[in-house]
């Protein structure tokens, strides 16, 4: 952990090798609280796979297979920020604290522009052939960014860029470097600064509160200074280090309406007014607003190879991102169980279908070659379901219940620009869909797992 974790910033994170972030939920603050600076691991025993030859065979096959596959190729070429411009055109690029859905400088901060300017290498996690990670370098007189910190991914570009009204990739790369250096979650930091910018522009806070900083959207110098101030909890950074939930409680004056968090966790860079299922995920996620709980509804919008790839999990229909209802609740539940299973086996969501190019059957072969089991997709789904249900039971036992499972008021209000201008979420339909989801998961109408569900899952 960095200074941010040592000082117990609410959204301090754990950084591995200076560039891989265990980003969300303030795990760095927990380590700081326990006086635990780092965990070092060195192994000597190698991998103890049941069928090593099979693992090697599938790995070699996949390294070749994924190379020209559209679901892998774009990630390699342009990283996770490949879609910045198209998201902006579709009106779902979170911009200026989710007031807007389109950013006039989307092209300047896209993965494509990065590839043409500051990108010096495509990086990746250990052994992964997809290599979606970025390594960037800036060496200007007034700005240097060290490649040892990797490079900004989509979430960082959204949170530090469009959310703060900043369209300069070098500034965003510097913000990314500072966050990795201090051990700060880039999403929560960007959303907190963006929230403060809106409060400043609305006159809810002023220069006296910010200690002389003119905190308008687009203020690049303020962004970089405040990241450091957050890490050391000094000046206005001490306020920002609390995150938007506590900031809005302190600022008052109606700022709660646009404090973009669920269960105290700041929203990631995905706009629920254009992906209703993602909104459901933000509300019901056990860890607060999270975009990595389930595949997004924009991923499977029509019949075709992606839908075919996940039929084995029980999904039979594509979905319209703009609809609510039973089908959407079921879509979310199925995808959530699958991604929960991937989390449990430590597999990146960008590898197997539907987000990645590896067929699910092939992925199950890998699991079985590693373990020597005869594991089926149905069993995998049950393991995923058990994880979700156990987390829910724990949350409810700790007092985090259905009353916390709603969205920030702003999402029920219209977007201010872009192709979805005027579109808002329908609260009644949203709450009805949440009930369908509880029902699908075998929970009661308050969202608590029914006795028979707990028994079936061995909980
Ligand atoms: S494991 Fe996932 S995040 Fe890591 S390089 Fe591969 S695709 Fe990217």
C-alpha cells in the first residue's frame, strides 16, 4: 500500500508491481489500519496441475485462436479504452459527474489516440496472451510520466477525464501514475473530485472550502494537486478522502441528489440510463456500485455468436439495453452467477465468453485439467450462486439490506446532452425489476435468501 493506505483514505487500494490495482472497496485502508504495509510471496514448487499436457495444449491453442478474434484483438490494440469514442457517440460515456453522457473531447482521450501518442508498450497479466494493459511514457519539460506505473485503463480515463471535464491524455496519464504511486482507487478518486467540481460550480462549496482552489470542471492542475492531497489527507484532500457519500452528508444543500454512489462506493464509468441491467447490478452488488458483477446488457443485444456462446449457461434470449422487466432480471442473474464463478477461480472476465473469446466448453476443460474433476457448467453456476448468496447473507447480517439497494437520484433524472439527452430511469419499473431479480435468485421480497435456497446451496 502507499501513503493513501497508510493514512486510511476510504478508497485506498492495494497495488501489485506498481501497476496492477486491487482497486475498489478500500482494501488498502484495511491494510493500513492493521499496520500491514505489504505482502511478499515467493514460490518454488511450480504448478501442481492434474493434467499438465492438457493445460499446455489448450494454452497454446488459445494463444493462437484469440489473436485475430474481434473480442481479443481490440483489447490488444487499444486496451480497455478502445470504446471511449463510441460510448460518447452512444450517449453513455459518464461525463461531468453523470450530468452528461457525451464528452466533446472523447477522441482526444481514447485508446486509439493513446496508441498514436504516449503508448510505448502493450502489457499484460502473467501468462495472458490478450495483453490488454497499457504502458505509457511522457517526457515533456513540464510533465513526465514513468512507464514503470503502466498506463491508464478505461475506468481511469473516464473518472479522471470525461468526469472531470479533462481532455488531455497526458494529464490523465499523470493522474494515473500518482494514484498508483500513492495507492488510490482511480474511480473513487475521480468521482469524488468530479462531485466536488459540481458542488463548486453550483456554489455549494467555495474557495474558502477548497483552500483557494478554483475547482471548476476542466481544472487540470487542481486534479493533480488534489490526488496528492487525498493521499496525505491534507487541506481539501482530507474532505475528498472520505468519498462522495460522506462528502454529500457534510456539504448538504441538495448535493445528496448527485452524490454518485451505492452503499458508499462511487459509481464506475458505465451509464445505467443506457444500460438498465448495469443499474440493477450497481444496486444489488454486495460491494456497492460495481461494473464487474455481471456481463453488461450491451454485450448480448442480438442473436449471433455471442448469445450462442452463453446458451450453455441457460441464457436463451438477447436483451435490449433500454428495457426493464423479468427478462432483464433473469439475464442479470444468469450473468452474475457466471462472473461470480470466474471470480472464485481467479479468471479474468476478458478471457471466456461472453466478454472474451474463449468458448465456455474450452474453459471448463481447463478447469477439469487443472483439478482432475469432472465439473460441468451447471455446477459452475451453482458455485457462483453460492458465492453471491453467501455475500448477501453476510451483508444482511451486518445491516446492509434492501433499503440500501437503490440508485443515486440523478439517474432518475434526464441526461443533459448526447444521443440519450432527456432519457432518465423509471424508478417504479426499476424497483419492480429488482423484485423479479430477488425472486429469480430464490430470495424473499426483502432480498433475504429463503430458507430453502440456503439449504439447497449448503449455506
Ligand atoms: S488477464 Fe485480463 S486484464 Fe490481464 S492482460 Fe489478460 S485480458 Fe487483460
